[in-house]
C-alpha cells in the first residue's frame, strides 16, 4: 500500500468525495467552497497521519478525515 496519492485517478476520486461530502453540509452556515477547502486540509492531515501498514485503504481514510474536518468546521460555526 502507498501512503500518499500518486495517480490522477485517485486525485479525481478524492475531489469527487470532497464535493459530495461538502454537499451534505452546504446549508449549515459554512460556504460550499470553504467546506471543500476544509476537506482538502483534512486530506492533507490524512496524508501525514496515514499508516501504510494499516488494512484501511487511503481513499477510505482520506474520506473519513475530510468528513471529520467538515463536521468540525460546521460545529465551530454554530
């Protein structure tokens, strides 16, 4: 397993995940673009924390980190 993104296909998948996650939170007082930015920052954190020896695929872990970052951003806005 690799611990960072290398292919364009993986980048496209993660961008699509970020947009889909942002859509879930877009009416929660945080701008849509800001949610995507927060998700991207969550992905950067995931890249730093990811353990390539784990059984979890990076795409799944990255998506989870993006979602957590967006949830936190929405919670901080309230």
